[in-house]
C-alpha cells in the first residue's frame, strides 16, 4: 500500500473544475482508488477544507466532498 497524505489543495483542486490542477487531482484520486493507495489526512485539513469549500463553492460541494471524497481517506485526529 502506498501511503499518501492529502491536503486542502488536493481536495479543492478535485472539486473545483476551474482550478488549474483539477485534471491532475482527478487523475490522482482515481488512480489512488484503483490502485488501493492508503490516503490519509488530518483533522486540521478536514476543518480547513470544509471552510474553503463552503466559502468558495457552497454547501452542495461540501456535501459532495463529505460523501464521496473524504471517505477515501483515513482521518488522523490531531490533539
């Protein structure tokens, strides 16, 4: 298993079709799913990503992220 940390930029690029890195992010998330990469992120990134997506793309995009993309990742809680 290939461990890969996902940060806010990766999540956002995948969701925003106007982002210059949208194509790359889409390819990498699909590859991660197909090849069984071990995606992980932190609770801080979850918080930051939620705020960014809601502010820029709206609540519908937050729901999409929560239901389809975030479940692909293990969330490491920072204490």
